[in-house]
C-alpha cells in the first residue's frame, strides 16, 4: 500500500515558477509541498538568461511583466543571486527601428514605465563596443538581471522556513482530482494542486496547448565592462514572438562576474538537447554584426534549454478546466524568470480569495478549452 500525505497545496515542478508558487502559498499560511524530479532550479530555470524585463507585445504581457518586475525589485535577494538593475538597451539599427523605439518609449510613458531615448552618440558612449553607425536606442533603466538557479533556491529555502516540505529526486507520475502520484509510490493529497512543469507540462497533461521551444546560450570568460547593459536588438521582438520557424537575434547580457551571456535562438520541433552548430553559428554571427569585438572573446561554455510556449504567447495561469483542484502555472516561454513572481501571486490570490493586483483573465487556461482538459495519466490508471 502506498503512503499518503496530506497538504493544503501540492506543487509539481521545482523550477523558478514552482519555487515562487511555494513561497507565495507558504506566506499565506498554507501547508505546502513542492516536488522536483531533478535539482531545484534546474531545467529551463538553469538554462535561462535571467533577464527581468518589461515587455509590450500585448497589454496582458505588459501587465504581467511590469507587475512581476516590481515584485523582483522588492524581493531583497542575497548577493549570490546576482540581482542587478543593469537596465535594457533596445538597439535601433536604422531610422525605421528608431521610429519604433520612439513609439515604444511613448507607449511606456503612457503607462508609467520610465524609459529614455538615446541618440547615436549617446549610445556609443553608453556602450562603446557596439558597432558604429547605429541609429540609437531606448533605455529602460529599471530592468534587471538575476542568476535564476540561485534565486529559485532562495525562494524554496524561504518557503521551507515557513513550513513547506521539499521533495527532491522524485517524479510526479500523475496529477489531478486532488491527488498527486509520485514515482516511489507515495500519494500526495491536497485541495489545491499546481502544475508547474514548464516545457515538460504535456508529459502530465497532453492536451495542454504548450510546445517546447529550444534555445541556445553562450557564456564567455570574464571581461569586466565590455558590456554595461542588457543589449537587445529591436528586431528581437519580431524574432522572439514568431509562431513558427527558427530564428536568431542579438541579445547580450553582462553578468556581475564580468562574464557575458550571448543569445538568442529559438527553434520549434527540435527535441535533441544537443548544440545545433548551424543555429549557434547564425546566432554568433548575428551578435557580431552588432558587436564585432565579441569575435575576439573566449567562450567557455555553450548550452541549450527548452521553453514552454503557448499559441498566444501568454502563460497558462489559473484553474484547469474540468478539475476544480488543479491550477496551471506553465507556458511562460522566454519570460518565465521575469513572470515567476507575478504568476505565484496570481495563484496565491486565487487561493485566498483576495483581489489580485492585475486582472487574471488573459492568462486563464479556459481560453483554450477544451484542449486544456486532457490529463495524460489518471491516478485510477496507475
């Protein structure tokens, strides 16, 4: 007979979203258990760039990223999490993109997000290693960078201090109807379940409208001061949010260590976790167009990861249609680090009945019903 343990909230997935949910729920006094198959903060969390950024692809994306960024600013992480408000420079390569930067700045200003346009000469002064001849940039100074695995571990540690139980090294075999079955035969029962498995979400719920999207990152040796801000080409928005096909874009982040993270790439249908040399070459060539000096730096590691993408580029946050005990917290694509805290607060607000800080409707899984109602393995089948 399998062992049974009871909790108020049981969470599947110990990436940054699951850890944030554990902390938010523990803060509300719930008896919480968090289950992670591998190490806490592994998977997409460990593979990600750690850019904490306000995005404006839609009003809903903007609301969640702005709210979440404010929560990051209030979190007070230890130094090991390397949270720094480096600011984002959205780079305009030509006059047309500079017009886009001006529209972006006006849009942010209307919504109370501080930002500032930089002329070509101001951009060259701010980032002297960029190629000459760029049109300018938009600086969003309050955007940050963080080291995601440490941030996730810190959230889990704080949740544990509040009484949460962490189960690491065990996989969730099935979830639903107030129960969670683990691969060691244990059964967890809770009135509220949270499915936060990210890119592996469909392993438990194959009907979810979530696709895996592969990305590559490169990290260099230490070159302090070579890059001072998070640098992103304005064309990234078109690349990052395309719904199909492979793409690369210039995206470079300075780490507090002096290292540089170089991205970015996106691929659908690439299930092999190995490095794709053609994509990697295209990504680096794109980066060197904007910053030629990168070709002379020493790269020490290349890796890949998988993002969980939805058709409308918004995460699934909220109750699962057809199961009043199950909440989803997945489908964040490349914004899972930024939006982890906002996601957790939306779910905690739902559990407590408190009015959420932002409207939850755009993220509700019911927008894709009935596709979201299928579970892969019920406890009865097991």
